[in-house]
C-alpha cells in the first residue's frame, strides 16, 4: 500500500554475507534498480544477529521483485553476468 504517493519498498530477500550484499547491490546499481540494503549488524551485540539471521535484508519495489530474485539466485549459483 502507498500512503503518501511515494513508491513503497518491500523486503525482497535476506542476504547471507557482506560479499553477497556488496555484489548484489553493485549489480542492482548497474541496472538502475532502486534498492536499499539493511544490515543486521548491531555494535552492542558485536554482530550476533548476523551470525544467527544472515547479513541483512534487501528492500526494493515490488515491480522489480522477480528480476531481483533471479539476480540473487544467479549470484548464489555463481552464474551471474
């Protein structure tokens, strides 16, 4: 739902580590896909949540969900261009 007329970002995927996050973020930047990466890292717990839950979350517009999920799948299978 949009409340202010601005596109709403939704959670698309949970990323496994910082390298995966950086690579996927880079690919999305190159393709001009708006996105946000949110790390689970918390200095108070020295990364404990990243160990339990993964690196963090990837948010983007619903209209790009399938394309992003394919990118994540390709990166995880080392089959990206």
